[in-house]
């Protein structure tokens, strides 16, 4: 199950990290936090570009 | 008379601000409409605030500390020159951090998320707060 990690530094800056979600489902978890303040950086992890529910297929020769 | 300084913050939620100040051990007065701050002689100053730490709880020679919401919806901290030595940037950063922690918990609760982890990580400058939520 996906987890949202919220970290608040010594100056009160907040960073969000979604673990265990693929595709745009991570944004469902972070959108609730839009009212925390101004977003200064939005970095998408490689999992964001995977389709949710995608089946990984290996092909042998 | 010690001049007041206004310091910008990103704080918008009064309830979370009050909870944060109380968590830091402050006595807080909340007014529905901003009232004049008091200087250390009991004199009324022209600066107004709706969230106030009364001067007697700031220090023996202190002035009220206030927070007032600006037209942009963000609170400004109002701290006198005299009190900035104790209630300067380091203190305001603690307020910002405590506020962010309260706000994160509130937003997560409203979004139906469950708190499954909480850590406070000591650092050279204080601590980092980490929450883990699941929906």
C-alpha cells in the first residue's frame, strides 16, 4: 500500500515523498497538501512514469 | 520605546498557529478582530494583531508579540526590537516548524489519511519532523 512521507525541516519547510505508488496515483496522495504553502520544487520519481497496474513482462530469446 | 518589526510568514491557518504557539509553551490570546498591542509600560501601540502572546508572558521588560493576517491571507509576526534578541529568526523558525506539523496532521485527517509513523530526527540546527501517512 502506498505511503506518504511528510518531512518538516528546521525552518518549517515541508517535503512530501510518496513510496509504493506508480503512475499518477501518487498525486492523489499529495493533492491534499496543496494548502501547506507555495511549492518550490516538484520532482517526479521514475515510478511516476510507470502506468498504474502495469505488468512487467520479460522476454527471453 | 522599542519599535515593532513585521516579519512575513507563510502561515494561513489561525487554529494551527495557536496550537503551535501553545505547544512551544506560550500563553496565547485570540481576538476575532485585531486589537492594539501593548508596550511594556502598558501603553497601546499602533500595531494590531489577532493572535497575541501577552507581554507578561514574553518577559519582564517585554512588549506583546502579535500575529496579524495580511490581505494575502498570510500572517505576519509582529515582534519588538527589544524582544527580537530572544524571539528572533530561530524562534520564528520553531513556530513555522510547529505550525507546519499541525497543518500537515490537519490536512491528512481531512483527506482521510491515517498516521502510521512519526519520528523526530535530531539535527545540528534542531530537529526534523517526519510523519508517515497511509490512505
